[in-house]
C-alpha cells in the first residue's frame, strides 16, 4: 500500500488503502500534545516554542486557543472532560475549569519544584499520571532555562486529595506515556538525556499492582528505529501507535512492529479523535496531519 510499510500481515487490517495521509495545517515551529474534544468537535495541540495552544476544526481550520500557554506541552482530558495540561515554563500540571479559569494541580514534590512536566494521562479512577523530565528547563526554546531541583520521574497525582506520588525514578528522560486498555500496563517512553552523545531511548512497560496505585520496575518493551518514541497512544486492541523519525509505528501488545504510516517529517506526538475515534491526528515537526484508520483509540487516552 502506498503510504504504509507492512511489516506484519496483521497490520493490513488496521489501515485503509483509500484513506490517505492528509495535511491539515503547517507553518508552526514544533507541534506537541494533541488532544481531541469530541463534544466540541475540535483538536487542541501545542505549538510549543511559540508558547501557544491552538485549536483545529474541520470547518474553521486553526485558531489560537490560549497564548501565552506557559509553554504547554502534553494535554489530556479528565473524566469530567476538562483539559489537563503540562506547563514547561511554570513547571506544573494544570486543569482548565469549565469557566475557563486555570487551576494548578501539582507543582512541587517534597518541597522541591517539578522540572518541566511533559506528557500526561488520566486513569478511570481520576488519578493523573505524568512524566517530568528536565527538557523544558534546559533551553530557552521550550520554556526557559531554570535550575532542576528534582530527578526525572514519573508521577501519580490524586486531584481529589492533592497527593503527589513518585511512580518511578528509573528513567533518564521519561517522555510519552499511556495505559493499556485494561489499565494493567503503563507504557513510558525513555528518550534519554537531552544532550547525551548516545542517549538511552526505548519504550518501557510497567505492570500495575492489584490496587492500581503502584507499578513494578520498567521492562524493555520496544525500541523505535529510526529515531525514538516521543508521544504515543493505545487503541482498543492494545496496539501502541508511536511517534518515530519516519512516521508513525504500530506495535503489537507483544512488542512486535506491525507496520508504519509514512510521514514526511519527524513525528512528535499523536491522538485518536474524529468520528468514532478512528482518525489519527499526527503532530509532525511544523505540520499537522491526519489519517483515517480501521481501528479506534481509547475513549480516555
């Protein structure tokens, strides 16, 4: 099929030969953090170096949703449908309330400031899980240079109590993350130290405890090549759809590479949305793309 690399025959059932990759908009600096709002029929995403969150609709194209945004990176929605965001500049997790006001949910652990929260997901129980590498405070391009006070970590935040808990300190640069459909597995991309000559880069998986509050040690799940995994999402069948240097890679629950969607530019992140959550929105460098697939993303990624 044009536009796809079929690595495993199972991938053929996931893609549609008559549904091409579509360019929705371009002219940005570096896109990140897409999240679909089905009730508003729109996609929100970050133009990170330009310090703004943008809105895309089929009928209206791209408009500014929020600027400045605190150099927002990853976004998701909570179980009430509110926007949850990661701020590099302000080093915190925020929630946009229904009236448009912004509430800071977490910004310190053990009295120390977070680094630059990167990506975020919400479990069925309402808890917020996010990664906190130092990337956003290591340059002026994505938030502004600041001093790191904490090691890179994966965190669990209970918004009902305000409790912030370290899930794992085993990553040099924890980046994208998502849960399996049954929430028994947490996938985390290790993108390594930002300026290392040979950074450690792979996707790890952690098995959840029976109470759903803790994780086991990370285990190697899959290594993206070329490039590395930044953001990714899971579909209803448990397949991982990951960013890569040459497009989007589809990975089976057993870690096998099934196939690729070819994209002209390096992909940073992606999100399922549109009708029946079967349209994949792709943030690729300075360009926003979308493609219809023969699978559906999870309702709450």
